[in-house]
C-alpha cells in the first residue's frame, strides 16, 4: 500500500496491523513535520518508506541512517 505525503507516494507495510491505522499515521506524520532544528521534528521530504507494526510506525529516511519511531495512539 502507498500513502501520499508531501506530493510523493510513500510505500507503507503493515505487520500485526492493517489499513485502519492510516488516520493515526497521517496525524502522527503531520505532528512530526515540525520546524527545522526542533528535536521532535522529522524531514518528511527524505522519507523512503513506512512500516506499521501494531500501534507503532517506523519511518525510514534517505538522509538518516536507521529509523525513526512514532507512536500511533
């Protein structure tokens, strides 16, 4: 499945979860797309893919090695 983020289609995989988590995922993504330099912000333009596991999401970025955790509740 893919969702549209900042005019880009981002692949999303679900493990122990399903498409019902999409509204929470979109809300969490909007909340993390903060002001540059803010500790809790995340650059969504560098986002490569998203993995949703239960009520958690992991964001994989082109620029940052590793992943970023988001709670979806």
